[in-house]
């Protein structure tokens, strides 16, 4: 299913009003389209596949500018009625990330006074409606370890922040490593950050969500090579783990999907079935709000604890 043709990005979250909220880039959003092309526009999505519809949200914080030069969303999350957004390309050259938050469902935004110069594509780990079902009182962010949203890295890193301090840079901690018991060690020193996923030269854009029924995190990662375009390239992987720090195993991997996979994708928790085995991938293939059904088959020895 495809809607909002001519627009891409689509980080997405499940809000307190039971709708999904998302952001698009380099386009005009859903029909009826906005009159002028935006690098950062906002929308809400109502309903369930295949019967869903998107409605553009006109905001005072819409952004203009194509490609590297325009600010674009890379992560969206609602916590306690507040929308939070990771924004990339904030230095005007495809690098650095900044936070923004909205208390009126995307109509106006407040921007952080600081930026992550080290990271170019931050994205939130999404849980349930309005952050219900989260594993603890923290908000988690995944990013490939590179200052540019357009370059590959060798690894992904994980950071966390208390739910009440998301806009406070000093409150962030970074995953360092696992201790002997397999528990995570966190550090406030960004230079001591460690990897939660290694794939040399192939860590790029991604989206991650928690399946509360199966008690697994599902992580979509773009894997097409440098220089290729997600409009036509169909290489991506889906990985799962019991915790945000792993251990990660491969659910699905393709080097040649039957359609272009786009450069971003994720599985919205709202669109997961009651048994957890049906999910819907929202991805930016064909520069559209593209949706495809995914059916999971559990291994005979799978245990859900």
C-alpha cells in the first residue's frame, strides 16, 4: 500500500489519542498535498491497514530545503502526551542531530539549545501507545556512529535518558559494554560509548520497535551499499533481540527485494496483531508512505517469557 507519493522519511509513533504521528521530508505529504515542497512536514495517520488515512498537520516549524541542506526528522516518540522528534541535517550539510518537542500534537515545536555533533541519524525505540509498556523509566535512542546521515558507519550505539529529562543533554547515558553477568554498563562519557550492533561499513539508517506480545525488539536496517538509492535498491535486514542491547539475531534479510526498500523503515507497535505475529512495515520505498504486511513464524523451540 502506498500513500503520500513524492515524500519520504516517515519516523512514526503511537500517540495518546490512539493515532500515529509521523514526519515526512522532501515532499508534499498526504492528499490533499501541501502547496509547497517541505524538507520537514508533519502528519497524523488514522485507522489500521488496509483501511488507514493520513492527514497533514500544518506547523509553524515546517522546514524547507532539499537533500543535505534541509532539516529532516529521523525519530518520533510520544511520552506522557508530549511528542519528541530527533532532527537530522541541522548543520546544513547533512550532519548533527537536534531534539524538538511539541505539547500540541505537532502544531508548534520547542527546540533544544544543544546538538549531538557526533551523530547524524538518531531514532527512538518505540513502545506502546503514549509510551505504555516501556521496559523502564528511560527513553532509548539508537544511532549509527557517524556525524553524517548520509555516510555508513561500522557500528550502532545506544543511549538512554530518564523520561522526564529528554531535553536535558547532561542526563544522557551511553551503553558501554556488558558486565560478566550480561547486564549493561552505562557511562555519561560519550567517548566511552560502545557498540550494540557491529556491521563494518554497513550501519546506516534504521528504525526499532518493541513487540510487547513476543517480548522482542524488532530492528529494521537499510543495508544497500554506498552510492545506491533506496528508491530502487532492495537490500535490508530485520533483526530481533530480547533487550535493546541484544543479543541480535536475524529475522529476515534480502539483497534484492521485489521493490525498492527505501532508506527508512519501522514496525509501528499499534499495527502489531494481538498474537504479535503480524506486523506492518512502514517504509519510504518509492518516495511514499509505503506499508507492507509481515507475517512472523516462531521456531518450534521459541519460549516467550
